[in-house]
């Protein structure tokens, strides 16, 4: 916090600065189904992307990152094109997304930094939301949360080119401390389910593998297309006509019809659909476990989600699978699976806080020995829950 404040005042010298806090997120259940309009769950972590900002009356977006060495600087009337892999893409995209609906008159001066800036916790959604909130604030725009989700999702899908659903943005924006977000990605209806008072204490475990690829260079978009092809084949089987490919989703096919005609799907397409329908059922069951305070039952479902992600959805690098296998054997781990798209980044787990040190020791003793190329970059973190993205009030702190 002090470093961010120091850099901001040295660079911009403004006394009218505000701070936006945009949390990272986990999805306990609902892996790889949001892009097919499935059911998902989410929680915001107390680890966040934070930005100190003030209005730029000259109409420029000027942001210095504390995690990358350079500054992003451009006119909001002429946002540059996307450059693959560049951190400034999300600022460019945020400006362009809002400009579709509003005439932006003011830019922002900002200094941004991340806590746990690692793949798999949707730092991209967090940073995009931070920019959107700041730009809306300095321009006097009132944007409701559902619309904020759509503006943020446009950046990743239309500007960056990642064909994801709205899980990341929804968990980042809608979450509430000590609640589970439960969302239907087809209707966008959601509920925030409070933690059962009888639920045992738990902590969120985050194990960063050291892998940090850009998702559009992985099989992420291929898996989305495979799910859509599966839906196409089922539609052809059922009625002889299909929805346009851009619009088709597995959610369009009832589970009863799928089970009756599952044999029509060859190989990989059957496996993708198996994951989709079984994951939706795990979400429903997991929500009931959360309501009852049954962490053991919830954790079992999270482990099953991890197995399905590996064997049915076929995501996961060898390093992530190693971490997952270690966590399956660790006492005190209720459940674990890959986080995010599952091709990079991290595994997440729900654990008994009393076992933090034992879990870390188990990972430290096994992971670097099996993957020595990552021994200096992997990390083990523990986190709690938090509210969704917001501009901090005068009495609030980043800590």
C-alpha cells in the first residue's frame, strides 16, 4: 500500500486519489461449464488487484504497473489495438468496452498492483474490473453490477479473444464475504448463500505451479468448440437441424435427452459432454452441502470435479496434475482441483486451517523434486474470503 501510494504521488502528485480493490476468485465447483451456459459457484478472495487512481482531465489513460516495468499511456479517444501477451491490453479493452455505450471525457492516472498475481485466479477479470470502476467513477457513470459484468466480459471475449463465460467476472463483482455465489450462466440469475454457522473453519489453499501461459495459446478455445460440436451432434440426432455454431450450447440439450442419445457422440465429444452434465450435478449437490455446513461432502465433490477435469475435459499440465495428486493424499484437505482454465497457473483447495504447515511441507517435499524446472518459481499461499470489487471508502483499508 505504501509503495503504491509513494509511486502514485511521485508520478502524478494528486491529492484526490481513490483506491479500487478488485479481488481474485476461486470457483469451488462449476469448472469449464460457464461457456456452455452451465451452473457455477464462486468466492472472492482477500487477495486482490488494487489500483490508486485520479481523473486525467486531458483525456489520457496513463497507468503504471508495479508488477511490470513499463507504463501504459494512450488517448481514450484512440485506444490502441490488442498486443498478444501485453498487460496493458485490459486497460485498452476497458476503455473500448465503455466507449460502446458512453462518451468518455476523462481518462485516469493510475498505479496498479496485484497480490498473488498468478494464473488460475482470474487476475485478468480482476484487473479489467478495476479499470472499469475507475473509468466509470471519473466520468460520473453509474453502472449496475450485471452491466459491469457484461462490460468486463466483452473485454476478454471480444477484445482479447478468449471464448470464456461470465464466471470470472461474476465472482469478482458479485461475491460477498462468507457467502457462496451460485449462478446460472444461461439466465444470469444468481444467489449469495451465507455460510452455515455450524460450518467448521476453513482456509483457501492456492498452489501456484510456476506455469504462466496465455490462455489463447492453449487448448482453451479448442475445448469450447468441442463442447459446441457435441451440442450440434445431439441437436442433429434429435431433430435434424442445428443452432448456428456461434449460439449453440450444451445447456440447450436436456440431460435426459443427452443420457438417451449419449452413444451418438464419438470419443472426445462424449467426454466433454460427460463433464458438462456431471459438473452441473456436482454444483447442485455442492450448494446443498454448503447450506448444511458439510465441508467434507463439498470437498469430495471438488475432488470429483478435479478428476473429471483431467479425464473427461482433458485439461491440465503435468505440473498441475502432480499438485492435485499430492493434495488428494494430504490430511486436512477437504477438496482440491485446478483453478481457472486448467492449462496453467494453480490448484486450489479448501482445507482445515490447522493443517496449513503440514500441507505446505508435503508440497515442498514432493513438487520441486518431480518438477525441478519450477523449484524456484512455484509458491504455496493461503487466503480467506472477501467482498466483490469496489471503490474503497475513506474508512476502508486494503489490508
